[in-house]
């Protein structure tokens, strides 16, 4: 079995991450996808570190 991780830059503030498996080295089956959005550091950070809720 092979595992592939793929990052895709959608635009300056958005990205997608995918994990896929291949049992034969040819066909890939994606089993996990995550969407990311850049956060505003002024809103979510304090002194350069993530603000604790």
C-alpha cells in the first residue's frame, strides 16, 4: 500500500490537503480532505502566539 499527501493552494488565503491510498500504485482513493483558511493574526493571536479560549 502507498500513501500520498497532497497540498493544493487555492488562492492566497485558502488551501486544501488530501490524503489518499493506493493498493496497486495506479488508482488512488482519497479518504481525507481538509480545507484551510488563513486567519487574521490580529484577531486570533496574542504576542505572536495563538490566543487561548
